[in-house]
């Protein structure tokens, strides 16, 4: 359009338009969209899907969960469209065809449909695709696409031709999955193809071999295969789904993020498809929820219940405790007596209405003879405290296995990431902890996803566990060093051996979470001048977490 017409329509000067064009060109470049001016004419060039992605980016902030989930921003951007009514009809069309769209995907889907409708209204229509795509072959997607485009045509007086309807089918394929309850293994295999189900199972098996996390049960494989199917469709179409929580997952759940990085890198290698980092965050959602279920069941506190022998009172107390604590604890022993002997009580916690003189007070939780809600709340609090104690005891012993004097450096002569990594890898190799070539594996992992957190700490490591002996090399700095664009003052190079996979699983999360708080890092640097002082401070920080 004419630069003069644009300036007049916006009631701004031509120089303002010129300044904005320079800014817009920088914003558009990552989306493969060019904004150019030739004489008095301004043009936008690029594929329709790339332009649509740029429009979506200008309306929704991918870093802010509120903009992804809120409908009012869509309404403000397109006031002539009834966004809520469009959303209602889309959900109805999907549900009627056995499809589901999660909350993080629904608003971006609606926005894509509004942008496409607005484009057609301005007589900019798509050419037929050169080749068929899988979405055209799926009857669910075809029916849903026809229902959605028929509604939009009626509501806004536009015509969706075959090419436009096919584009909507592909859009739905990338942003929907089967409804919950329709995820029987055979149904899913028919929907995504048995080859993909088998690939997901194989990659999860490699995950287990590397990190000792068995997530290969049929129900989880089926659920994850559905997600991977859509993720690959989005990746191949160049339409990654923005994930506003990706950075939060990386810093708050580092182990889950690491598992997701491993999974997506293996998937990339097997499929030849590059996966956007935001999509790795969604993989972390799936892996994290499954891992959490197993972790809760594997770290349950054992409980002994002591109760006077009176009808079925003891069992009633045990049943109510089980309901209260859920998977956090297991009632493994019920003793009906008024004179319990400490030596016979096997639980980590002993729930009793009778004080037991020869039993350590920390193991006893005293309750009233008739269990009250206040008693149940007390039991719940004590179970959580015991879980923290168990974790702390395990970590305290493990920390001293990981750190060694010859692997601890204060303000070494290293000015950037490469120099620090070379120093620490050489120290680990001299210590006999890692094989030759370890540095190259650490650098490869750095290329996949940065290991610096909050502009103060970096925790580099490899993808996998190639070390001969599990160790951590440390470098602290009074002045920050450049870590791929991030200033850091503390570096912990983690080298894990496959023999110590349980150690990795137990310590990595809490280590990273403790060190992603800038105040904790400053405390370590200021007080940890020697390794013994460093470990004392680190132990206290991890206990607080």
C-alpha cells in the first residue's frame, strides 16, 4: 500500500512510518517475512503461514502465559469478530469429531482462524498445495475442518475454497489430539501410525537406559505418541507452538527439562525434523507428570499405626490416615495394643495415642484416641517433614562423593565459556573421572540448550552419562565471565557415570534449583573459599530447598 495512505489512515507523519518500518523489519526477519519500501509503496513479502505467525507474535507474548490463555487480547486485536462465539463453535466441531485442543493451544488456533478469515475477506486466497498432506486423509480432521469453515463462511460472509479448507485441516492436525477416553492403544496406533508409537517407545527405552526412568508403560506411550504426532506436524509445517512456561520449566524442573532435551534430540535424529525449544517444554510437561507419579510412589514414608484393641478402631484409623496422606506415605503396620514395644515398630513414623517411652520422639506422632481432622493435618505435616529429612540425609552423603579438592577452583585464569570448560574438563580427565573427548560432548550439549541460569550460574554437562566416575568440577569468580552471552560467577561442570544414575536422579534437581537463586550463588562465592566451606554452604542451601 502507499506510504502516504498508511500515514493518513493512522494520522501520523511519513517519518514516523519510516521509523516504524525499520523496527518492524527487525521483528519480521526471524519469521522469514520481509517488509520493504520501493518508492512510495510498502510491501509485505513471505509465505502466508509465516505472515500469520508474525501476526500471532504481535498479538500474543509467547513469554507471558496470560496472553496465551486470555481471550480479551484477541477481541481487542479483532473487534469485528466474535472471538468467544468462534471458540465455542470450534470446540463443538472438534468434540463432535472426537478431537480435543488444550488450553495452551486453543487461543492460538482461534487467532490463526481469525487471521485467515480476515485475509480471505481482503481477497487474498491461498493457491492449492502442490502435494497432499496427512490431514487430508484423516476423516476426523476433514469433517472438523469443513464444520469450522462452514461456520466462518456463514458468520462472516467469506468463501473457503478447497485449498483454504485443506489449510484449516492441517492447522487442526497440528493443534489437536484425540479426546480423553479415546486413547485406546489400537485407536491411537490407527490415528498416528504404529511406526510412530514404536518410535516413541524406543526413544523412551533409551531414556530409561541413560537416566534410569522407566516410562514405557502402554498408557504413557500412547498419550505421548499423540502429542509427538502433532508436534512433528507443527515442526514440518514451520508452526511451533509457543510455550510461555518453557523458561520456568527449565529453571524450576531441571531434571525434567534434561529428560525432555534428550527425548527431543533423539527424536530429531530419528526423524530428521528440527524441533523448536518451546516444544521441548511441552514434552517436559508429559515426562514430568509421569515421573512425578513414579517419584511419589517410590519415596513414600512408611507408617506404623498403634491403637488400643477395640473392635475395628485400629483399621478405621489406618484407613483415614491412608486417605489423608495419599501416595506420600504407606501404612505398613497396624499394632493393636496399649503397651507397644519400640523394637517391634518398623515404620519411619509411628502414629500413636499412647506415648512410647523407649521410642525416639522424632518418630512419634501423638494423636487423640478418636482421630480428629486436626490429628490428620498434623500427620500430613509430619509425613512431609519426614520426606524432607529422608531427602536431606540422602543428599548430604551424596554431596561428599561428588566433589574433590583437585576439582575446585577460585577465580581461575579463564575469561569465557570455552576457557572455563577446557580448564574443568582437563581437571576431570586428570582426576580419572572422564574419558578423552568429554569436552566435545559438553560443547555439543551447550549447543542444544544453554546451561546458564539467571545471569549468575552455569551448570554444563553432557547429554547422557559417559563419565568413568561421577564428579563435579567447580569454578567460582569474583568478576563475571561470559557464558555464551550470559554473565556467570559460578560454574559447576557435572560429569555423571551410568553406574550412578540413581545419584543423578536424586541430586540434579535439587542442586540446580538451589543454585538458580542468585542470592544463594552469591552466598556460596562469598563464604565458600575452600571446598569444605563450599560444601557446608551448599548442603545448607539444598536442605532449605
